[in-house]
C-alpha cells in the first residue's frame, strides 16, 4: 500500500511539474552520448597503442643494444609505472566523464594553468605520435604493395599515398568511433597472433643488420622511454567518456586493462628477443627476404605492421580531435573546433584540423623524423611524461580536496608524481649532457605553456578561463519527471533544486 501511494504521488508530481522552465544541457551534449560499449573503448585504446608495432620495435632494440635482463626489468618496471599512472587517472574517470581527458582532469585538481600545460603536452604528444606512425605507415604500405605488385618509388607516389591515407583516416574518424574500433580490434588481434606465433615458432641467433641512429639516452633508460612511447594512448578511452555507456565504469576498466595487456605483450617480446625468438620477425620487417625469412612470412608481417600503423594513425586522430573539440567548447581554442556533424555527431572540424596538421607535418618533415627519430621520439616522450606527471599530482590534490584519500591513494599518487618529476629531470640533464637541446627546449616549453597561454587568454578571451575543465554533466532529460528542476548557478554549473510540492512546500532539510 505504501509503495502504491508513493507511486501515485510521484505521478501527481510529474503531472504538476513545471514544464515551462528552460531545459539544461551538458556542455558536451554535441557528442553522441551513451553510445559506445566496452568493446569499442578497448578497440580505441589498442588502436592508439598499436601493440603489434611496439612488440617488433622493442624486440629490435633488445637485439640491437643487448641490454640483457636489465632491459627486460626496465620494460617490466616501466609497465608497472604506467599501470600506477592508470590508477591515478581512474580517480577521475570514476567520478566524471570529460572529452578533454587528462587535460580536463588536471584542472579538477591543479587549476587552470596546470590544465593548459597538460593540454599543451597532450596536443604535442598525440600530434607527435600521429606524425611518427603516419611517417611509418606510408613506406610500410608501399613496401607491402611492392611485394605483390609494382614497385613505387619517389616523392610523387609517396605524396599520393600520404594524401590517400589522410583522406581515409579523416573519413573514418568523421563517420564515428563505432564504425572503426571493432574492425581495428579484429585486425590488431590478428597481427598480434601472427607476431606471437612467428616468435614462438622460430629461434635463431642472427641479429638484424639494420643501422638506426643511436638513442639520445643510454640503453636501459631508452628502453624505459620506448616502453612509455609504445604505451602512449592507453588512456585514450577517457576521451570518449561522454560518448560511452556507463562511462564511470567502462572507461575506468578500459584504462586499467589496456596497460596490463600491452605490458604482458612487451615483456614477452623482450624475452623473445633475448632468447633468439625475435630475430626472424624483426628481420622480416626491416630486411624482408634478405634476412632469410620466407616471402609468405615477410608479406604477412608487412601487412600486419601496416595495419597497426594505420590503426594507430586513426586512433590518434579520434583521440586528438576530442581534445581539440573540448578546447573549442571552452573557447580556449577557436570555437569552430566544436562544430559537430549533424548525422554522425562527431567533431568533424576538429578531426579535419588534426588530420590536416599531421599530414602537412608528414609531407614536410617525414625524412627528418626518420633520420633523427631518437630526438623526435624524445620530444614526444617528454611531452607524455609531463602530462602523466601532471595528472598524477592533480589526482593527489583532487582527492585531498574532496576528502577521499586513503593511504594507498596517497602512496600511488605521490610516488608516480615523484617518479615522473625525477624522470623529467633525468631527460633534461641527459639531453644537455649529450647536446640534444631539443629535449630541454620541449620540457621548458611545456612547463611555461600554462602560464603563457593563461596570460594570453586573460587578455583576449577572459571568459574562456572560467570554462576550462568542462565535463559531461546531468541534463534536464536525464531526470525523472517531478524529481526537481535543474538550475545553472553563477559559475555556470547545473544544480538540482528539489520540487517543493513533493515536501509540502518545504525542502527536506527544513523538515523537523
């Protein structure tokens, strides 16, 4: 009887609720909300990481520089550190969904200037990854074509293939995440199965003769930084929180699972290289049939690696576009970046901007990227370490502010913050000692970017500083009728005001 009476009262309140009030919308409502499944999120993260390519390059460097068990331990330890970073990120993903990912999270803990510095680091990091993998995808695709068909050489075929890849990536990204992630997940899984099978089935003591530039760091720290670079994008699922079903749960699980999966694969690749199981796969990719591998193995490896490069290019475009979209919504960057495709509900201007910049960089600087890959990758790694360090420190401040710290969260956040800061200091010092000043400049630029960016916005667009940190908030349509009214406060944030009629014209805290 009591339940029936309560239901009847709720129906009466719903019928008498004020229908004339202005509806309240989420600042990120332009994105297609609540569409992506856990499989879609995992596909996005793995496409950005491209573990197949990471396994081959880790095996290559293990063979080339022979760091032995020290290198294996460095990869395992770095994987553990990345997992701790993932734990720091989940302190935010359990509580809010934001298209700006780490950029928006850092604001919640450390404020506007730190958030803008994190945004700079993320833009530099994701754009750098995109340029790097795009530069690898083009020659890899041409090499694959040359195995089964004509051999295209020269700048004209390279330019045509680059533009075709860019157009395909932009078209798929505009069509939406679900259109691509599941197919990418299948392709990446097939590539991983192939690589693992070849590593287990072959064993040889022959090392590759490919000559690549020496790393700017010593071998063991370089392997650690290579692992960080190979895992870059493990948190990219967080960019799609507003578009996910049950985002506080599914995004959190994906962020935690992704580094574990990739860490296991990378440790396996390092072990394979140490025990002679990695030379065949490395030789097949870098030297082709000249390494002694059969044509079928070379073709399969080339196809698998090319698919991984293309998947990573697409994953970076999808994640980077969400970051630009979030900044466009806040007007930290031009508001045109927030324009949405009417049918697909994707930020098409942000997608086209990110892909266009990546394409121009590949066309202009691809040779420089390949010739000095150590310095270029070092800049990207520096930016990523800056972003991860900032989010770890922000998570410590965030949990302290809301009073939800435990001894384990303090240990995790502070240890990651200290490790990240120490690694940045090492990168700067090592870069200065070896004359790689671009690493020093990159670290200094990211550190100063928050203050400089904030000062510029304060002069030209001060209202945007109050909008930083936008996340997906409750909307009027999310409420059950009669439960209350959403109102916007002076800070522009929604607040639920209970319907007074439900409590006899007195709010709950006024009842005796």
